[in-house]
C-alpha cells in the first residue's frame, strides 16, 4: 500500500461534507437562493462595468447592427439641417432646428423646439411615428391625412423617427438634439 488510498478517502469525505453543507444551506434558504442569485448577478454586472467596460466602438457596432434588425426598413437620409445648412437669423433667440429627411419618394420635414416636435410627411399621408431615443420604447405620434404630426415633448439626447405608412417603414438617421 502506498498510503494514497487513505488520503483519497479523507479528501472524498471532506468534499462530501462540504457539498452536504452547501446543499443544506440552499435547501433551507428556499426562495432566498433566487434573491441571492439576482443580487450576485447585479454585483457581477457592476464589477464587469468597472473592471472591463464595453469599448465605445463595440457599443456603436452593436447599435448599428440593431438598426438593421428590420431589413425592409428604408433609411431616410438627412438632406437639410438648419444647424449646418441655414444662414443664422440676427436677433433670433433659440431658433427651432429644421430637419429634412428623404427616402425615395418620402420626405419628412421636422421642426425641433424646446416645446416638442412638429413635422409633415410628403407626399401627405397618414402614418404611425415612433420617436426613438435609445434602448427604451419611444413615444408614439400619429400623422393625420395631411401628413402632419406633433409631439409635446422634445427628444432628449440622440433620436430618430420610425414612420409606418400604409406600405412602407421608414427610419430616419440618428441625430443629437
């Protein structure tokens, strides 16, 4: 006999005891195990965010990839932005931002102010419009038969518009307010 059999049996006994101890704790805890697992998951997420944060370039790739989740969506390109293309008006304080997006036959004119959004679709047509503003569901607007729509709250941060007309889905480029 080389003496390892005794060590193995002693080690096996310790493992069994440790296993039984943890099993008894989990069984006696009942529903607390789920709460502890949720708490542990949250703590691990926070630690990962601090110790190994998501690179901004990877986050942008993920956002861009998600934007393509509906391949039938037409992308409306920004063709006019009053911050870039317009001549400033002397004496105007806090002028509205005027935006024009185009996708094929559809044009969307939008005015963004501190009081909200106002816009019109051309050619005039009814549509459901979502104001997208990140990972959370955006606010919903409705364009009337003349293609006009308004929103009471201005978008905060980056935003885009998703328009659902009778036959098409059109999404504007993302912009910062």
